[in-house]
C-alpha cells in the first residue's frame, strides 16, 4: 500500500476582489483540522479569478503568497492558477510548490476555453513531477480535460495522479464529471478535479479512482475535503487490468495504428475546415438565437 493524503479546497471566490487572504485563512483552518494532509489543490484562478488586470509576471507577489502557505504547513501545493504575463502575452498558469516553498514547475493551460477565454495564449509543454517515495503526478487545467490527448500524454509520461484545477460555472459541469471518470478509467489513474464555488465555479468537484470509481463528489457549495488515496491501486490496475479486465495503456503502447489526424496536415482536412471559425456566437447567428422582438 502506498497511501497519500490530498486535500481538495472548493472555495467561494470572485474575480472582483483579492481572494488570497481568504484562501490563506481557509488553508490554515483546513490544516488545523487535518494536519495529516500532504498536498492541497486549489481551484483554477482561485486567487483573482480571470481578471486580466491582475496579470503578473512569474515569479510574482501572488505566487510568493502561495509559496509561503506551502512552507508554513510543509505541504505540496497546487495553486489553482494565475493569469501570467509573459513577453506581453497572457497565459493561464499553474504553479506546483513543494513543502519547502520552492516552485518546482509551472504549467500553462494548453486549451483556453475559447471563444470565451479570450486573449489567453496556449501553453505547449506538459508537466509531471515526482513526490519522493510516493509516485508521479501530472497537472492539467479545466478545458484541457476535454482533449483526451492531454491526459493520455500525462499517463504516458508516468503520471499516476492527475491534478486538475477547474473554473466551471456553466451547465456543462455534468458532462465534465463524466469526462473526469472516463479519464481516470481510460488512463488507469487517480483524477483530482477541483472546481470553485460562487463566482469561481458551480462546485461539484470530483475525486476518482483508477477504475473510474467516484471516491467523493462534492456538492455545490464550499467543501474542504481530505482524501487518502493508495497509489498501489494504479500500479495494480496497470499491471493486471481495470477490475482484472482491460489494460488500455498497454494496448495503446502495443497498437500499430497510425492516426491520420495526427500526421502533418491531418488537422487541416476538408471536414474540420468546414466547421467554420472558432468564435463566440451572437443573436441571429447559426447558433439559432434569433433577434426577434429585440428593440
């Protein structure tokens, strides 16, 4: 057995204020209640929301606050993400901080939620990290999960747990819960998907096991959840199959199938191009939202 204790903090946040003092106070309270927790995950953009006015270079003052939190409680900390300003461009960037307060790596969201997450550039590098004597963890952010290639790549890099901060306020949250379970099952890994509450999300965070099983699904309001996971479950399922059945990572490894869509030029085929531009729909558009009766 390789137990590890992860805390998911589903907190009420807003893009209209500085949430950092509140996050810090809630983390202090959480660690007072559950001092055995070894890692904490905040929701996407928990510090300031998606407010572009709060974009800052990294390292920066907000990231340093998270570093202080991690060092104070001697925990691994995933800060959710911040709006990063880099070379005049904005990114949605997550920091992974170790128990000494050191930033060991950053991950830039590969798939901003376009056309709604406007003005945010796409990251291009995957990130996994090792917790000594425990296992390998990978990170992704919110809409990344809708693209199974991102999670499969993390699993192929050895990730046994995917940490996935989210900011979802929309009616597709129920679909995301299905994707989170499917991601865990198809990659035989733990999936820790932490959403915010209030302006920062409609809650319903979920922690899944490597058989796609739901270890805990949060409600819609604030929840502070400690969860012990056993990474040996991942290793066992990857060895003998999910519930003794399918072994998808081995099948993916051994397959001789070449997927034409991933070949050079594969994404520029006639059908994908026929879908039109990636843009926000307006009334009277092909989204079927007419403007009858509008004065």
